[in-house]
C-alpha cells in the first residue's frame, strides 16, 4: 500500500472491534467484506477497516453503493481507499467524510461518473 492510503483514514478498526461496534459476529463482518458492503485492508499484518466508515452501530448508509460503483469502474481495494481519502474540500474534506454527511449524494454521483 502507498503512504497516501495509509495516511488517509484518521484511524483503523480491527475486525473483532468492528463486529462489536456493529453488534454482529466476526463471520458477519467477513461476509460484509466479501459482499462489498464494507472494505478492509491489511495493516501491520491485520485486516482493518477505516474508522470513518463505521458510524455508531452501522456502516455508513451509502458506503455499500459507492464501493459497488468503484468496483464496477475497475477499482481495487487500494485504489478505492485512495479515491475515498483523496482531499476534496467540496466533500467536507474527502469522499469518506462526505459519505457521513449531507454530501453523500454528491459522493455517489462522482463514483457513478467514474464508470462512464
């Protein structure tokens, strides 16, 4: 992974902590990752999720759709993280932060435009 991607998220959550935060089993978290509802990457040999993508006890509402759009556009997990955390002041700082607020529809629109 590049330094840009590893520096992007404000924090990382291990999968067991994600499961606890969401109130589901670790198997369910792994299923969510396999199905594209959540993204995880290895950091220091451990699969982790960017902290901003799990709000309270849920995954950000629009995240699964954006992940699907980016994968359909040919993005791998590293490229997806780079896109989510690329600085953009119009999206409250970056797309990942924009997903958690009133800019979520704009983030989805931009992700959708990548496929064309």
